[in-house]
C-alpha cells in the first residue's frame, strides 16, 4: 500500500495536480488496493499494477490485479459497515471517477478509471 501511495503522490507532484485532485487520487488508489487485498484474495506474491496518465481535463489510472473477478460497475452498495468501519470506498471511487473500462484477462482484473481534474 505504501509503495502505491508513494507512486500516486509522485505522479501528482510531477504532474502538478491541484491539491484536491492529488488527494482524491491517493484515496482512490488506497481504497482500491485495500479492497483487492481484503476482498479479492489475490494469490500470495502476486503484484498489483498501477499506471497513471494525465490527459486534458482528467487523470487516467489503470489498475491490475490477480484477485477474484470484480467489475465495479456491477457491484451493489450495501451501505457502510458501521461495526468494523469502511464499506464506502467503492462509492467514493464511483463518485469521483468514471469507470472507463473493466476486463478480466489471463487471470487478471484490469480496471481503467478517469478522475476529473479539480
């Protein structure tokens, strides 16, 4: 998680992103990776891939993992889990990002998100 956040921060700084966009990018990365690790059950030693790109008006983020198949466009929000905390991360991601693509190929999920610039 730390390395992924460091990569997101470095990208935000290098791309001169506004503070709000940089903060949202970090939260999106953190929430997605936490969900992959907690719910996706990726095989031990597998890697989570991240790729960032800045376009006019938005930041593109590609994430890959070897966890269970999961298309966030089809997930239903059951509300936050008040007993253990959490449960709203996917809703934040969907509120802040456009889900440009999801595919499952060769045992890996590939999600492409577009985060609007502030």
